[in-house]
């Protein structure tokens, strides 16, 4: 489905390589969780897949098609979607409008269902403007709903749990499960949360811009040092017991 060959991403001035020679194959109808230390390259890799960051080396393929040189808009039309860790605000745009555009459908029951899937009361939010009155968590949930509205080949979520209350977080994990069960979408989630990690078919551990490990959730969750001690405990940085 999605294949990365020797992908690298550099800083704007090319002084630092943020992602270094990553090779990765992601299959359809699977959930992948990318985790690792802060600053390790997780978000940069996801943004390279979406086309937000250009690659400084390597190629990206979607269903065998080389999309390395394609723009964000072109990749979106091919079926790649991205939910930001800190979504932008859209003054003058209402929740109803955003979801209708994303779903290509103005059916109110569908729009209400999308908001319910992310833990928002549809009647309270459907006609609100996406402006400064929204908290970061509310805005994030609306953005995730807009991603869920689309029929995607690849859906990228950057720390979807950030700023979301416990009840809504539980609703969101159920929504990820449902999406996985009812579609062929390749789901990629950047997260450190145990409940998100447990959803994964495979966990991809990234450290210092490289893939340090691709493993099962139980192996990561079984390494208590990874979650209780500072620093990185991937095989490149720490001799696991």
C-alpha cells in the first residue's frame, strides 16, 4: 500500500538530517503506531508522507505509484489524509461546512454521526464557527472528524489524544477500531499512549531519525523502563534486558 525507500528529511538549511534513510512498508487495513522519544523524527516522517515536508532523499510510493514529487493537494486527492497535533483555525468556516466538504455530503445525520464518533455533541457544535472560541481539544476532535469523513487509503494522526478528555479519548479509540474493521484504510498514529499502542498491529519505534524497531505492542508495553525512565530505550540507545 504505502512504501518508503531510503527516505530522508533535512532541515530547511540542510544543516541537520531529521529523518535518515528510512525504509518502511505499510499494508492496507492495518493500524501502525509510531512512537519514540520527543524530537526523534516521528512527526517529520508523517509530514513527509503527506507532502508537508519535502524529502531530501529517497522515494515514497502509494499502490506502486511514485508520489515523491507530488504536492499536498495531489496526495490528498490520491487518498492520503493528515490530522495535525495542533490544528489550524479557520475564521469564517463553520463545523457543518468543514465536514460537508470533507465528506462530500451534506446529509445532517452523517455529519452528526461524525461528531459523535469523536465525542462531541453534534447539536452544540454543528453550527459553530471554527474560531478562537474553540479549545485546542475541541478543534482537534473536529479535525479528526473531518479525516474520518473521507474515504482514505492512508490516514495519519499526530498524537490524536492530546488535549482530549478521558471519555472522548475512549470514544476515539473505539472509532479507530471501527474504521479499521469497516475500511481498507492504512491507519498511522503517532502516540505514546498505552491504549493507542494496544490498537496497533505493529509499533514502529523511531529514534534519532531512524527506525530502531518494528515490533508488537506487547513487547513495547512489556519494557517498563521505556515508560518510567527518561531518555530513549530503543535497541540503539539501551541494552534491553
